[in-house]
């Protein structure tokens, strides 16, 4: 009897404190997963830009300066979009 009442009290404690999937827990999980996906997507995009830029510079070395400038501008735009998306995910936690 003592163990069943202890288990029941423990279950009541968990129900009172909330579970992982209540609104606060779901926000935390969603914000964390969203931020992780955004960062992975931004890293993949910047990596693809860098790889393509190096490949195109190897094919046409005379336009390396123009390619480098376009690569840096595009990478900065992706980085900015990634930053805004991560901030949006963190604001979802509030």
C-alpha cells in the first residue's frame, strides 16, 4: 500500500507540474528543432555557394574577383536570413 500511494503522489506531482508536451514544452521543442534546422540549412547553402564559387574560379580564373564578390554578397544574404529565422525560433519560446 505504501508504494502505491507513493506512486500516486508522484503521478499527481507530475500532472501538477506539467508534462513535456504542454504548451511550454511544445514551444521549447519546436523552437529548438526549428533553430537547428535553420542553422543546418544556412550552413548547407553557404557551403554550396563556396564550393560552386571555387569550382567556377578554377574554370575561369580571369573572373575570380567578380565571382568572389558575388559569393560574399550571397553568403551574407543567406547568413542574414538565417539569423532572422533563428531569432524567430527563439522568440517562439516567449
